[in-house]
């Protein structure tokens, strides 16, 4: 297995980024969404020095809805440019941030580093 890039994806894992045939297209909007927090917890975010699978330090309490980012108005560009996609529909309905994070990682074939 060859590590590739910051997300450490293999070719097989990369294939998981391909949406299912019946998935809704990625939103053209860089919409204001920290509603479920999965994208603030699951991926590694170098701009924030945030490791894979670890909630961002700016992520608020897991309330399951609403904006959870404590620095929402001043959040960095990498967060502002995130475009929700079909994965949101998979993770957002799950009841806890931990469950949403684990499903996000599972979909993308990512594993937390030891
Ligand atoms: S994973 Fe999707 S639904 Fe959840 S906070 Fe991020 S953009 Fe919003
Ligand atoms: S800064 Fe805010 S929007 Fe960006 S990852 Fe952290 S909690 Fe999410």
C-alpha cells in the first residue's frame, strides 16, 4: 500500500471518492454549513493543523444541528470553500458526531493514524 498525499489514499481508496450513480451532484454552492460537523472532524485539515478523525478545536458541542463552528464568521478559506456532496446525506442524519465521523471515514476509506 502506497501512501499518497495528505489523505494517504491508495488507488482503491481513491475510487471511493466516486459518487454512486444515483447520488445527487455536488452542490455548486460553497454553502454555509457546519450543521453536523462531520467534515470538521473526519478529514485532516492542514490549514488548521487538524489530524484525521479528530474534531477541530473550533467545533462546538455536538448538538446535531445548527452551526457548530465557534469561529464561523472568521473560519479559514479551506472551510469556506468546502462543497457539500452526497456524503452529507449519508453522515448528517446519524445521531452523534462520533458516528458521523466514523461513517465519513468509512465512506472515504480513511483510517485514523495510530
Ligand atoms: S459533512 Fe456535510 S452536512 Fe455535515 S457539516 Fe459538513 S457540509 Fe454540512
Ligand atoms: S474552523 Fe470551523 S468550519 Fe473549519 S473545520 Fe473547524 S469547526 Fe469546522
